DNA sequence: ATGAAAGCGCTAACAT
DNA sequence: ATGTTAGCGCTTTCAT
């Protein structure tokens, strides 16, 4: 059968290595060898195969390849909420590194819900992802251990579940808040409040520890003034109002993340208070707009994009080396950006 | 061989339908029938299979299934930039609907780069996604047509490439800007500037059209005052300064999206102007913080989350019905939220 | 209703 | 270096 006819005949079906083999006068295995490039192939055969591939516009079926090789060139990314700019930047970092290396990213928002996280972990495993980057809720320790045991490497980011053989990328939350709190103290504030979540998430526990550390470091140690709001932020207004209307209200507030910050800003606006005259403010997480508001907002900036990149690099490194890597943790340093709010 | 031994023997390898068949005293095809649930199976066999599945904690290999069925239960999502809150909300909508239906989402940031979009489209096709939701750059018309022809449904969101057999989800950009501009006119402004991109992206062309429409609708038609900034926003400061320092500067500005808005805010802040006293402002896209700043920002809000949901619903609808659906376009209405800035 | 057998498209022994 | 063959784990005729 002349080449033209072969091509015409094939137009409907999906093309396979057999078609390329036939057109190039070789065998499926030779075509496969050219495709994977790990085994030597004679120059003339190689050229014939490449020519046939180009002529047919053949593209290998990646699913068939995955069934054979057990690798999918896909990774999973589990984060709390992509709408949070911190996780958004993290995700960009992961995606940029992954896509450069030819990996696709399946992204999943857990909403801080261990149930949802668990079913996503299961789904990703069933889909055969080569690895997973996740900001663990903490509620799926066993499932995470399962994944690792069954050969799917995990990289933890932002949070850490202790005792797993998984690399981690974290931030020095303690140091970041300590520095920021000391900055407020240096501005002359002696009654400094902390607004954080009522739930005991690891990053929040560390931020609280940093706050405490700073207070205790003062010559005359300052007393704690902590406001714990619900994760859904529904009680922020009420609690902030109570705190600021008390007999000895704080003169400065440290807000433990960007979500909390927005809800506190609202409460402050509703109370008609002026920042920083009535109350000074510093925030954990820097948003783009914080430099543009009046007053601009003093913030602890996390290198979220680079943290995402590092997590993806950890993962790819594990995927390409079969040596059972030692567990590493990369700790990034936040940066205090002093602006007008406090 | 007693059951215990079978289980013990299997602990290492991945479990298959054969293992379930053996333990349940049936055949692989019966196990498959139970798994897919589309073919009747006798009650006793069904129970035996289910029992074996539970006992072994068997989970089917989805990649093998995909190779056979040509369906992956994965969809692709191509957007400009997940860090833009508009696309972030869109992505959440897509993901929420997709995950409820058991689909995973592969997400890809195009950075408005047709080359990057093209290679992602190719990758997604090679990975065998069942469908794609995308905000097209416009530079890959042929690749999009290819996808559709080869049986991968596409849903366009935010933008639209004309003449493709693909459902679309868009926003009434013209109406949104017309309403907002008329609002500024009603506030007494007769010199109203528009800040938009120099590049001719479809949404921006429509927003400009809405602006023009409003100006022309005035009794004495107002003259246009358009500032076209680079997509990378590097010249915003220079151009805004020139515009506002001209002999007859605008007294109000409409900013065509949230990225442009932030860069213009910076320019205004650097010029030391006060909003809305020196210059009134309205923005396309509503950010969470716009209600909390001083002054709060008048904005045209897009229902981004619901647009994402609708796009995913369009796609899933096409995936579940084999009827060659007629092409539909869902047009959402934006909402003008009047605040203090203008 | 059920089991045997074929085959999805690829890669990797194996043999030459 | 290359072709032949088997097999990844599943679904789906096909026969009964």
C-alpha cells in the first residue's frame, strides 16, 4: 500500500506506534525507542521514524504510556483556598516549576476541611499522580502516610504534620511576628493586641508564639491581649468592638493573616476609628494594595511564590532520583515592610 | 489457597480485578460489571464481589480504565493568571462544580501568552482531558478548532473567539461600563477619562465601547479621553501623570480592570491627589478590600464565581449528553456598586 | 447472567 | 541495534 493511502486510511482512528512503524519501515519497539530516547537507535532508522512521525503528525497516547510506566507526569496541589492571595502565589510558584519540567498540576481547594482533603488525596492517588504538594489541614495523617508508603512522594507547604517522611517548605512565623511586634513596641506601644483564629492551626500557633516572645523580651514584660475570632470571621466585628471599647484598649493591633486583616479593617471602619492615630496596625501577609491605601499598611511579607517554587523543586527532585532522599525542610524568612499604619 | 493467604500474597503488588474475581469466586468481567454498574449482575455474585472489594480494600486503576474507555474524568482550565482575583474566583467556581461531579481540574496560567496557551492546549489534549474551560487569548483559533473537531469539548469564558462550535460564558462588559460611566456623568462630571490597555483584548474593546456609548448618550455629547497603558503597566505612572497635568484634565476616571486600577492608584498617590475631591474614580472589577479603604471604591462587580460554575456546568452537560449540543452563550450582568470614590 | 478472550496503545524484556 | 512477544489493568464483545 503506498504511503498516501496509508495516511488516508488512518485519518479517522487515533494513530499508534504501529502506524509509525509501518510508514517508516521499522517496528513498534524501534518507534518506542526513538520516542523515549533512552536506547540507542541507528541513524537511518531514527530519521525514518522521525520523518514518519512528522508526516503523520503522530502524538503518543500518554495514557497508554502511563499504564505501562506507572508515571503520569501530573502532580496534585492541595491548598486551602486559591482565592487567598497567599495560596494563589504559592500555586503560581508550583505551577511555573512544574510546567517547565513538563508536569501538569491538578489543583484542589480543601477549604480547610479534612474530609474534603481526604477525598482529594484519595482521588489524586487513584488518578496516579506522581507526587503531591499540600498545605495539610492536619486531619489526614494516616492518609498522608499511606500515600508515602505506597510510593507517592509528598511535600508539605505552609504547615507541617510531624513525623512524616516528607519534605517541607515553611516560613519562620515565629520570627516574623516577633520582629513585627517588636517594631510596634519600638513605636512606643505598650498595649499591643493580637487578632488570631480561635482554631489551633499550626501557623497560627507559631505566630502567637512570636507575639508572646516579643512581649516577654521587653524590659518590663508587657501583658498579652489576644482576640480569637472564628475561622469564618463571623464574630470579628463583635470581638474587636469589645476589645477596643474596653477600659484599657490596645493602642496597636497585630493581625495574624490577610483574611483576619480585612475583617478587622471593616470593624475599625465601622467604629469610625482612624489608623494609625486611634489604633496602629500591622498585618501578617502583604497584599498588593497595602502599599496603595491611605494609610498604607505595615505588613510581614511572605515569599509565597518562591515557597511554591521550592516545594515543586523538592518534589521534582524526589521524582527524578530514586535514592530514598533524606527528609529536608526549607524555612523561608518573611520580611517586615514598615509603612504608615503602624 | 485459603483467603488469608491470598490477601497476604497480594500485599505488595497493586490489586487488580483478577484478584477480586479470585477472592469472590467470579470472573474479571463480572467484577468489572459490578464496578461500572451498567450491566445487571445477580444479587449473590454482586454481594460476593462487593465483599471481596471491601476485604481487599481494592481500588480500580483509573489509568487502565481510561485507556479502555477514552474518558479520564479530568478537565483542563486555562486562564490568564490565577493571582488575579477575578480569575481566582472563576477557578473556584469551575473547581467546585467539577469536583462535585467527580472531575479533577488541571489548571494552567497562560499569562496572556498565546504560545504558552498553545502548548498547554496540546498538553491537555495529550493527557486526554475530557474537556476544557478556557479564557482564550485569541491566538490559538486553529488549535481550539482542532480540539473540538477531535471530540474534546471547549467552553470559552470571559472572552470569545468567534465562529467556534463552543459554548461561552461572558459578561455584559458594554452595559457594565455604560452604566458606570453614566453614573459618573450623573455626579456632574463632564470630563471623564478611561484607562485601558493598549492591546486590543476583546473584553477591553467592549468596555471601551460601553464608555463611548455612555458619552454619546449625553444631551451634549462629551468628548473621549482615553489613556492606553501597556499590558505590563510599566508606563501607567507616566501616562496618568501626563493626563492629569494637562490643561483640561478629567475630573473622573474609569479604570478598565483591577490590575489597571492598582497601578493608577499608585500614580494618583504619588501625585498627591485626593480621591474623590481631586479626582473621582470608578473601577471595573470589585475587590474585597474596595469596600474597606478610605475612600471606599465604586466598582463594577463581576459574578466571577458563578461564571466559573456556569462554564463548568456547560462542559459537564456536553460531556454527559452525546447529542451534538447547539452552541449556547450565557451572558452575565455585572453590578455597579456605588461607594465613596465616585 | 456469566466467563473466556480480545484489545485499548504503549514499553520493556527477550532473543537474535 | 532491532524485531517479536508479552503484558500494564481494565472493559467489552462474543459466546454460552
